[in-house]
């Protein structure tokens, strides 16, 4: 009985802490480490929090698919001891110990892994999650990427934080070179007006200040959505009034039953859209909704589909993360698109993709 009391007290303390609800995180969020612990350092994360952490974290838990992908891109997969149920890329990430969802992780599972550091995203993870981890004495570093180039900057910051600055510089330089080459290809090409569809019931898109909207712009697309909300809902009547040239979908590994473009076209009301009648649509990898290095591949995919004439002298990129790469065109010969429509996906409130 005496041995059970510390565990019970820890659980009671955690439950009381979670009951506080949402709140602004303090700038000095990490509890001072005991003096007996190895040398530690203080860093400021991308949320402006001061985090006290080991000099070189060797056991890392990722609570976002985008962060898991970034660790693999930096060659740090051997330090990744746990990730979420939605961390599915690359395939090896599925073999890592799972610690629950993005917005509802299992804190006992995380603590059992004895991590030196937990990585979270400001957009995808909840403030309650960070506070709970602090209560357990686990350092937590938060990232925030609001546009494509901030994705590159975050990659470099994580590389510096984890002691592999050269890897960060190499990855960032390669991605920047690809973006520069893409910009040169699209220079002078009018952007295509698009509607990026997150899901159709309810019809939801992305706001103009999101990293997804910035990815669309980088690919030579202009979203018809002028909203400051990250995930605004829209009416079909409003879309019909704006008449996008193309509909853009992100393929998802989480879908339990895909629907193709023809199914969408046969729904009541959708044929009032010129893009539907003319078969103007594009499908890109789910990487476009993850602020990780692979987003550049998704941007290249979309640019090839919207502006094929700009790339006639070179083949379209073959991204293994994308199940299909249909070419968007008005001829009616585009293969069926696969849409990310999934109850499980919706339940996670989009956090699972980030």
C-alpha cells in the first residue's frame, strides 16, 4: 500500500492540473531541475517559453507527425523513442512506441519512456498537454511554422537544438534550392484560383494566414478563401459565387473509405461549379498539411498539376508519399481524385496532420 501512494498522488496531481483547462502558458514553463541531475541548459522555444533541458537529448518523444518527419529528415530517428498514433511517415515511424493521439496523448506511456525531451507544435497540440508534461517534470519544446520558409527555419532550429546543425543546414539548403528553382519556373505565370478542400461535410478550407495557404501560393495557386480563421467553413453558394478554377484535395493515409471526383460531382449542387463540370482538380500528398520538410515535395506536385506548361522539359516529381498524382486539366481525362474524408480524421480536429 505504501508503494502505491506516490503513484496515486502523482495521478491525482495530474488530474487536478488538467482540470485547470485552457490558459496562456507562462514564459518560464519548466520547473527547475534538481541539482543532482546532469548538466542542463535553458533554451527559448518558438512559443517564447524558456525550457530547461539536457545538453544533448538522447530520448525524444514526438507529439506531431510533422515533428516525427523532421526528425527522420535530420537523421535522428534512433533518438525517437515514441510518437503518436498518426505518425505514419516514413514507414519506420509506424514501428515506434505509440503514445496516443495528438490532442489526447497517454501521459503514462510518455513517462514510461523516460524521455529527455518531448516535441510539440503550437498549432496541433493543446496547452493542457504541455502543462501536464511539465507537472511530470518532462521538458517540452514547442515549434510554430506559419509559412513555408518558417518550416525550413524550424527544421534548422531543431537541428541546432538536438546537436546536428550540419544536418539542418544541409536539409534547409536543399529545400531552399528547390523552392528557388520552382519560383524561377513559375515567374510570370498567373496564379490559378483554387479552393483547397479539407473535407466536404461540412465544407471546410484553409485560412489565408495558414502555412497551407502559403504552400498554395508557393505552388502558383491563389486561394479564393479570404478568412483569418485557420479552418473556416464555407457554403457551396459562396464557392459558386467565387468560382475557383481548380479544386485541390490532399490525399490522406487516414481515410477509411475514399471517394473520387465523380462521386463529388454527382452530389446535389456541386455541378454549379465550373471546376466540377470541367474536371479541373488536383490531388497532392497529405504532406501539404504537415509543416515538415516534405511539404516542398507537395508544393512541387501541385505546381506541376496546375501549371504543366512551365515544366514541359522536365518530368513531374515522383513523391513516394503521394498515392496518386493526377494531372489537373480541363479535358475531362484527369484520373479520379482521392479525398481526405474520414470520421477519425475529423475527430482529431485536424491536429493529427500536423
